C-alpha cells in the first residue's frame, strides 16, 4: 500500500506541475504594474520605495481554479543600485506553490538617459499537495492520507533591463536551478522538475500633450515545450493619476483594466479577463486587483515603466 501511495502522489505531482508549466506562473494581467515580480532588474529603476500586491482570481466558476497572491517591495540604493524582495503563493486545487526571493541589481549608465540594470535574486520555493482536499472513490482508502506533502528547495532568477524615461526592454530567467521535487526521498523516481521559464518585456511611453500619454507594452512568456504566450497591452494615462487599458493574450483572453493613483502615493488597479479559449463555456472570466503604496515619489518627475 505504501508503494500505491507513492505512485498516486507522484502522478498528482506530475499533473500539478504540468498545469503550472502550461500556465507559466506567475501570470498577471497587470504585469506592467507588477514588473518586479517578473524581473529583479526592475529594482532601482525608480528612485523611490514601493510596495505592491497582486490578487488574481482565475477562471471564476471553475472549481479549484488557480488563485494567486503576490507581495513585493523594491527600492533604489544611491544612484546605481537597487534591492527588493517578493513573496507569492499560488493555489491550484489541492496543490500550493509558495516562494520567497530577495534580489540585488546594479545599474550602468550607457548614455545620458539610457541605463542597463543587471540583477540576480535567490530564495526558497515550496511545493505542497494537500491530501485533505483530495476525494478518493473509496472513502478511507489508505493510499492517500490528509497530510501536506512537499519539499522546500532553493531557487534563483537572473534578469536585465534597458530603461529610458520613454522606453524599456528587459528579460529574465526564473527557476535557473531546475530543481527536482521529491515528496519522499531522492531515491524515489520523479518527473516533477522546476523547468526554465523565460520572460521578455518592453514598452514605450508617448506623450499626447501635457495631460495624456499612451503606453504600448508587451510581455512574452515561454517554457519548453509549451508554445509561447504573448500579452499585448495599450494603456492610456491621464495626468499620471488615472489610466484605462486593454490587452490581448494569445490563445487565452481579451483583458480590460482601469486604475487610479491617489496623491502619488496609493495605487489601485483592476482588470478583467474575457476568456477566448474553450474555457469560456465554463468560466465567467478572471478578476485581478493590484494595490500599491509608494514613498518618496513626489517631485521626482516622470519615471520609466510602471508608475
């Protein structure tokens, strides 16, 4: 029976990781406002301290659909350094993936206004399966108990960012350690591996008079062997206080977003995903909320990337 239990857990782990890989986690519609989550090189690109959180409720109406929470903080140190850290947790049915990382970035001035940020982050990652949330055909089957099973392992990420007051371009590679997950011991065979992920982001900010600006941006997400996904976003800003946006995610969803920045200190953003895949027959869409607070923003002028 112990062998049966191990086989069952390994199958569950493999299926869970397949779902994670297909979803290319973390997935956030408002990626331009949670850019540090995807690329540690963002730390220090804005000369103020910021704390941001993301709350994503995916595929409303589908039981055990993904629920994602992120919390991050980043700040500049002097004129050529940045530090930050983030925590995330992602729930998919009986599985839970939690991670924490801290990063350091160094900034090089290439021209008068163009800089290059290079960053490395490291931390811990935990993947769990909650047996109490799994219903077996035969109640009381000893093949599965109601315990949490998983493993804690190191994790690391590398990223770079070219940034200018009007445009930016960057890339990052999370999970570069490619750790295997073993729920019992290293001698137990497992197909569960933290695969390499790749993120590429970029954008441009065009002023439309003194009050309005238009900001096209994109994000490319790739993990082998899943086909790349591309987010294309267009955001209209008014006096850096309000914004409206729309985006398209290939083979997935159309998205609408709105946000407000109160006294250059408190941010609120909301987005809604309209599903374009066959999941639209079972789900009412995806809701996402972004909250942020910034310190020392007043008087620093226009900044690259998310404000």
